[in-house]
C-alpha cells in the first residue's frame, strides 16, 4: 500500500513548482552558499529534492549537486528543468532511508520537509537521518528544515486555537503528529484527496537525535521562507525550524 506522500507526488510536479512555499529558492540558496563559504569544490547531496529547485539553483551557481528523491515523477520534472538550462545535475531515485552512499558528500540539504519528517513512524524518520549522516564525509555539514513542535503547542495551549492546518485535521500531543485531509489538484487537473500524517519535532528532540549520530555542533534557528539565517531565533511562531549540524 502506498503511503500518502507517494500518492501525492505521483502527479504533482508542475503544480508543486507553483506553490507559494517553493518561491524562496534563491534566498535559501544564498544562505546555503554562505554556509559553504562559497567553496565550489564541495559536493552537495539534496535529499528529497523534489523538482530540483535547490539543486538546480546551486548548479547554476557552479556547485556539484546530486538530487535524490523517491518520486520518479518529481525527478523527471527536475531532469527536464536542468536539461532546458544545459545544467549538469545528477538526479537519482533512492529511498532516503537506504542511501547507497558512504562518506561521499561534504554537505547534505533536506529542505521544505524533504523526506524528513514525512515518514509514518519515528524510526523511519531516524533512519533517514542516519542514512544521510552515513553519506557525509567528516567534516561534513547537514542543513535541514523540519516542522517545529513549538508551533502547534503554542497555538493550542496559549491561544485556544486549533493546532491543525486544513479543513479536517487532528493533532496528537502524545505522538506530536498531525493527521489532516489534504485536497489538491493534480497535474492532470483532477481533484484528489489524501490524509497526510506529519511529525512535528521539538528542538531538543532534533538536537538529541543528531548528537546521537555523531554531530558535534547543532544549531537550531527559526526558518523564514526565502530568508534563512543563523541570526533568526526560533520562536513558537515559526512553523518550521532551520537546523545546521556539523560533524
């Protein structure tokens, strides 16, 4: 049986590129470049690359990037976009929990909930972190964004509002998971409906998970679309958090 994210991305590549949350690519890549010290000799792997927006933008700037995703439809869109600009980007299909790489990359990025934290169990999410860590050299850097657990807790407890997003949603405070009905129009113009299941993480959880995998430095900041910065403190108003981990 296909998971919700597999069904969603079967026919949601062109429309994905039109979503408002995909419009901050250049600013986000500005931040990535700064974190890399503008060193174009570094090899980057983009996990859950989707239609390749970050991988392609970084390739435009002269970086060597490998894009990985579970959805062949998303990858096909990414390949066409790169080919149209004559950009050399390797896009390959892999399950992020079982990447076939070991100490091959200097930097890994997982942005806009790329793969993590969409998995249906905490173990599978952790497997992604472990697999990505294995793919990194030492020293190596991981830059990711994740759903922030402070956001639903603050909305529910301090404001008396619903913690969920969407028309029909339920947030489980024990599992820190939101189950919501997601309606969307696919690339063929058909209306679709799925039930999404996403995991919100507390900053302390992310830090502990990454420290347990051998990262020596973990910085957690607020994530603002198109304007990532180490200078932005994380607050309960942040729907996503930006995590920079170094090993």
